C-alpha cells in the first residue's frame, strides 16, 4: 500500500521501557512478594511456606471482609479498570513500609487538589489490544476508543502539571506526578488514527492514502456520469407514460431506473434487476449504463480493499504499541485508585494513619483513638445522607437553614453509629489478652484493628480521631470463627489448632496475629495450658498478637512478663448491657450467668449454677470480682475527675465570655511584649475569639433546633385536625345528595379555616408607637430599643434634623429612629416576646435609611436571626429559587433578608442575584460583608 502522502505513517521505534507495567494488581494482596524480599541472611523460605502464607492471607481477607471494604472503595472510582480492580478486592497494598507510605502520600495529594481530576474519556481497551494482537482487524469505533483514551490520559497529565506550576504545589502533588512521570502517551499513534479516520462519522478519510483518494475521486466522477445518464433515461420513460414520476435507484448494488411492466419495451436490451411486490413495476438497468455500473462495482470493491488495508495498518500500529498502552492504563488506574481513596476518606471522615517506625520503649506502637469499624459505619452514613437530602427538599424549612436540619439528623442518628473504641498497645507489649462478656465486642474490636492495619497498608484513611499511629505489618493473620470441616474430618478444636499451627509456621517479626477464643472447644484445663504455651511462643516471634479468651488464667501471664498486656470489654451492671469499650490494663469476666438471667433463663437453674461456681473456685471467684471491681472503680474515678475538670474549664470560659478581661490582657500583652512577638499575641487572641464564637454557634444551633421541634409539634397537631375535618367531609359526601354538596364544602372549608386561624402565629406584640412630640430623650437617658427585644441602651446624641438617636448598647453604637424607642417608664406596658437575636461582628453597622420610588423605610442595625435567614446551600437551582421566593413573600415591609447561598460553583448565587434583581419587593441588595461573599442581604420595600 502506498503511504507516501502521509509522513505520519512512518512507524516510530518502539519504546516499551517508558512505562512501568502494572500487571501484578491481581496479586498485590498476596504475600509471596514480601517473603521474597526477606534478607539474604535469614532462613531461606520454602515454596511450601510461600503457598501457606498466601493461603492464610487470603483467608484473613475473607474473615475480615476485605472485599466489602474494597467494594465501598469501588463506588468512588472513575474508570472501569479501577472499579473492576477494587470490586474484585485486588487493590494494591504496599509490599514494604515505604510503598505503603507512598500510597498514603498519593491519597493526601489528591485531597489537597483544588478540583477533582478528570478521567472522562478513558476506557479499558485491554480487549481491543488483545484483538489487535490476535490479528483481528479493528473497526473504526474501536480505533476511536483507543484514540480517545490516549488523548484523555494526556489531558489528565496536563491537568496535574497545570496545578503544580509553583514550587509548593509541585512538592505537594509530587506523589501523583511521579506516577505519570516519563510516561509515553503515544501521541504519534493518536495522530495517525485521527489523520486516517473520522470516529464521529465512522469513515476512513480520503487523506489516509493516495490510492484511496484516487479511487474515491474516480468513483465520484463515474457516479456523476452514471446518474446523469439514468436521469435522462428516466425522464424519457416518464414522458412516454412508462412511470408516474422519474425514479433513479439502486438494486443489487447497481444503479437502475423504475418502469412499468407494460412499458418494458421502452428499454430494449435492458436487464431487469428487481420487481416491486405487486409486480407492476420493474427496476431495469439500461444497456447504456452497464459499463458505468461495472466500473462503479470495481471501484467500490477497490475502495473497500483500500480501507481494509488502512485499518489493518492502524491495527498493526496498535498491536505494536500494546505494551506501552497497557503500561499507560496501569498508571491511569493507579491515579484513579488514589482519587478513589481520597473520596472514600472524605465520605468516612477518615484520618491519615502514621506508620510508626523505630520508637522508644516508653512509646505506644499502636495508638488509635475513637476508631469505628468502616463496615458498621456504612449503613449509618448512608441513612444519614439520605435523611439530610430528603430534609432539604421540604420547602417548609426555608429560613431555618440546612445546618440545623443536619444537626438534628446527626443527633437523632448518633445512637445508631458504631461505638468508637481506643486501641493502645505499648512498644514493649507483644501479646494482648482481651477478656469480657459474650457479645461484648471482643471479636469486633479485633477485626477493627485488623482492618485498620490492612487499610493503612493500602494507603487508605480510616475513621478515627486525631492522628492514629500503628506499625506496618507484613502479614495480618487471623484465627476467627469455626473451622470445623466434615470433609477433612476436623472438629471445632482440631480446625482451630490446625490453623494456629499454620500461623506459627509463617509468622515473622513484622506480623500481626489475631486469635479469637484461643484454646476453646476442649477441656478447660488443657485448653488453658495449651493457650499459655502458644502465647509464650508468639511473644518471641511476632510484632504483636491480640487474642480473646474466657480463660481467667491467661490474664495472669502479665504478672510474670511485661510483654503481656490485659484488656477487658466494659459491661454495665445497671443495664446488664455491654458498652463495647475496651478497658486497657483490666481483666474482664464473661458474665455468662448474668446474661442468662437477663434473657429470662429459669431462676432456679441460675441459682444452682452460681452455687456450683462458688464451690468450684470460691477464693478465686471472690478475688476476680474484687480485682474487676477495683479496676472499674479506678476507671470511674478517672472519668469523674475528667468531668470535673471539664466543668471547671467550662465555667471559666463562660466567666471570661461575660467579662472584658481578655481585651485588657490583649492591650497589656501588646504593650509589654517585644515587637517581634506581636503577631503571636494577636494570633492567640484570634484563636480564642474563634473558639468562643464556635461555642456560641453551637448553643444557638441547639436553641434553634428546640424551637424547630416545637414548631413541628404545632404543625403535626394542626395537620391531624385538618385531616380529621377532611375525613369527616369525605364520610358525609358519600351519603349526601347533589343539593347538599355546596353546603358540605362550605362547612369543611370553615372547619379548616378555623384550624388554620387557631394555629396562626400572633405577631402583634401590643407595642405602641411613641409620639415624637410627647417624649424628647436627652443625651445620657436610657431608652428601650424595640427591635432588639426591649434591650436597654444609653442615648449618646440626639439629631433634630432626621429625628434619630445615636445610642450605645454593649460594645455597639448605632442610630435608631425615635419611633423605634420608648422610655424606661413604659417598660411594664410592653409585651416582649421577640426571639433571641444572634450576635455577629457585623452587628455594629450604622443605622441605614434607604429610599426608592417615593418611599422611605427605616431598616435599623442589620442583625441576623433565624427568622430573617434563608439557607440555600446544598439545594438545586429550582429548589433554591422556590424557597427564596417564599422567603421574600413572607417578609414584612422595611425588613431585611439574609440569603446564605455559599460559594461553590456559583450557580445558586447567580440565580439568587438574578431573582433579587427582578423581584419588585426588593429595594436593593448587597453582600453581607467585604469578607463574606457567601451571604447576600436583601432590603425589602
């Protein structure tokens, strides 16, 4: 095939080394790579140990339900490749501490990006590559998919480089840039495909080769001559009455004309190619057109052959670049998985774990506070998200704010969240023995620790507080559940011991071992002896082992060896319910008899069992009860002391809030401190003010939530009364005749109107306006400010020009009209039922008098409250428009409305500004403050 016209077709030399290959993703969760990296000085690892460690690790992943965690992660992927990898539980895990840290750094880099990465257009072309390698010619659409994937991958790399121009962002995004570093995006192959084919029209372009261009040019000329000839023949047939209208068409890949069967003689020597279904019309090829039709067929076949040759050439190019494309897909998948881990971290409110290295003997090797099991947390987060979304779709909640709805939903759902636990294991501790009641959370706590270890290895954040710290484990091996097997003739105890034997065979100094109910299923005496021996063996051969047991004797190992640590699952004897909290350094009881009594077991059986237990080990039973009681008492005292200190701190904060000492301290600090320390002093004060503001916001939210609940109860009462009236109307309607319909409707409307009127809020506060001539306040007088809930303020200045007063209230000075004040003596005749106003920094704004279109209105100081605020954050544009229109309609004259729209993409804000501009009730509008572009204040006429 001649391709001299297109220099782009010179195949470039293959560069298969430019991409790292990511073909081991299906095996990343397996452990033989770790075993191969063991130091040469250690004992050689046999193939049996490799196979056994792989088998145990896979079983551990099943026991800890790692596949479910991976499926959670798959929901946050953007490409089919990453989704398939995560869905199959094959997400990459670090084979060393450095690799796991690199995965965590990638997750942190995505979280720091200012916008999400764009993976659109990237497809898994592995099947297309396999087809090209096998010799199957690719279609135009398949070539288009390859081209789009290469182009989108290059665009993704350019997007990352764009946000990494400066030094700080480049350093922060380096873990992501490193993935795509020196990657071959096959620009030449992309250009070849784009030059040769039009993927949108699914055609091979004329410029693909000189031969194709010549063939198509000759075919067009031949077709023009053929169509001109046939049009002339068809016109002659029409003039002779051989057809109703001239018709040139194609039958059996040849051009022909239509003619009635009765006028066939008009085309002597013509060939009938086809007939109509009725047989009345023939489709004939005139003799004059036969050579031209033969030429059209030859050219069409030549065109197909040339197109096939071009597609074959492009297919071979794709096949030659298959290695590079696979490597590129692997890197794109790595970036997508990092983005998925970041999205998963946001969803879980996860925190980044610290992979601890060498530490002092006094440090904690595992220090995790407030961790929750991610699988138990999934249902709670999903239901909470659904509740918040459904709550914001209720138009009746306008003006109260989505944050209040979210707070209420969070408080209502708090009891449904899994209980957070603390896991703290000392550096010198090698074995932790957890005891406690059945169904107390021992196994769930162990599984939570195991999942935390796996998630940190895979570069994933997990739900915890502060900055959790734990070591990097080469293997996480578990013995949890019943391993009974009838096929292998294994009893419960035999299966249990056989698995522990396998664990002991492959465990190393970097292994985490989790064993549930060690030594159970056999004679207690022998079980205790065997369990103690196993734990003595593990303490010298693993990083840390966590076991659960009901054998009290195993808790005594701590008395003779500091490498053992005890922990107990807390149990509330008042409610006879487990609290699922771990008491470190304590020994717990199984409480089997207590639980049996709680579920309603026969009292006589329970009493007999207690007597039998006392006869078996009376002195040990009393000793265990005493130790447990002492440990619980110490824990209670510690918590009580913490509560006392917290209450004292809270009291101090409240006192400081009501005083101005912090201002005096600020001034003294600024006067006495060196000039270089001024910034630090101011920063401390700012942090303190922010903390106090957060406390005020929290209390305000609680008050607003309580008010919302009261209003909701009132609405439910009104709703039930209206439903009763409607039901009564429907019952009467069934038995009434036509003449009674109007009277029944009026009666029902009257009943509903009375219900609405009885529940209508009364905004008449019985306040009388002051006569400006009857009372003339003087500077120094105290007056009540009506719109501030009759707060007492001091008159500073009286303006006779506009009839306003400059008053001093707290730390604020502002102007207010005389009509909006009253004398102190009139206080007893006023009814003050206005809600508490929210104090804000911008409340110090001066009094404003705005006029327009011949009217003037006094708006007073701008104070934001729950009643004059509508929160549109999180809403769709149409929903926000609906709520804003209702809020504007409900506001009285000469009032203000705070619209919280947030920043976001700006769509909601643009719609808000458009509605305010076109609403006839809005006099003007402006942003709330120069530093807050997420809130707009509208002045109502």
